[in-house]
């Protein structure tokens, strides 16, 4: 081969390199990614909205889809390969094992984990004028527990059965229940998310509120009934008027996908999110959305596309 022909071929190969690199980094060709989240006033919705906006800037049109929360999201993602969902690992545990009452014994075997979101901790808020400052003080009271059939309701029912507590449960969106506390239509509101829990913070910002968690016996009872929880502490000053740290229980939230999502798509989404130097550009609650926190999930198998990313980062996880 003469010198001029070798130079011509080399130049031609070099000219293809940017195009090849661009193709390898091309976003998924799914049209639009739907992200199931939760309702108004929840922590899931702004996270999903931020995630959708972020992925849009990376070239994947995305949209947050409102839902009733983790349980509905588990069902939706289990059935829809082109959607993802924000899910509390407690609900994921109930779904993949078929042990949650809402599963009616059916195991949701199609869900796979992509990446961690943040830790969810549960607290209760009441107006100081109600003189309620403990779980025992909720006896005979009207307590908001989030959407009907949602995880917060299920965990509070578990707390009631394990402690002998009897009260009237009120369901609704987080935003509506926060307003119900402020208006005196309910006596207290139990909810969980990243702290500060948005609707609980709204109550304490707008009124003289009291936030409390669980005592040692109540924490032990919840941990015995729900093995995916762990003890947690809410630092003093998290809410206006909160002078002392609170004891509670917590577990992580993850973005889940269907097992039939193409590996390349799952890899691209996971890489784009976790390679972001500052995850707070996704959402104010996304600080813990980091690759190292993927190890907190021992409930749901990871998607092969996500596993590829974690292997590249030297993080060993369950397949």
C-alpha cells in the first residue's frame, strides 16, 4: 500500500471517531421516559420532576407521572418496560416477596433496581395546641396516613397492631393532609420521606407544631414487623421548634425499572444520573443519589444495565 493511500485511510478512520463516540453516548430511543412518582405534596413528585428535567437536558425527553406512590409504582413498573418509578424499599420488599397484603400473594418479579434516591424516615406532626407529643397520645385521635393503601398507611397500621394503639385513620394526598392538620380537621399526620418531610415541614413553618418520632419500644416493634427498616435519628433543628433529636425508623428509596428495559438504556440512564458531579442539580433531596449508596439495596435485584455501570466503578452488587 502506497504512502498516500495509507494517509487517506487513516484520515478517513479518524473522521469517524467523533461520530462513533456520539453514537455510543446517544440517549435511549424510547420517545419519552415516564417516571411514576406520587401526588402533590409528596417528596417523590419533585424528585421525579427534577429527574425528568435533568434527563431532558441529557437528550432523553422525560416526564414525571403522578401516582399514589410506591405500591402503584411497583405495579406499573412491573408491567411497563418503558417506564421507571420511584419506590420505597419497604414496598419493594413486599412486592418482590409477595408478602404485602396489597399483592394478594402475587410476587412482582419484573422489577429491577437502577440507582438510589435518598433515605426515608417517618415522623408525626401535630399542632402544639392539641397537646399530642407521642405515639401513645394518638389514642382515639384522627391521624392522617397518606394515600389510601400506600406504604405509610400500612406501616402505621403495623405500628398500631404491635402496640395496641387505636385511632381513626384518614387518607389523602400529603398536601391535603398537611392542610387538614393546620385547619384542625385531623389531629396529627404520619408521613415519611427524606428529612425534613415536606408536608410536616409545611405544618411547622405555618403554625406552632410539634414533631415526634417513636420511643425505643415502638422502634423495636416496627423493626420486628418490618425487617427492611433500620433505626434512624432526626437531628435537632430539622423542623422549626424542634429542640431535640428524634428517634425513628428509616429505609431507602430507589428508582426501579422493568427487567425488559434494554440493557443499554438502563446503563445510559444510570450512568447519566450517577456521573453527575453534584446530584443536587437533579433535586434538593438528591444529595444521597450516589453510586456508593447502591449498596443499601438488598431487596431488589439490579438491572443488568445498571450492574454494568457499578462494575465499571468497582462496586460489587447483587445481580
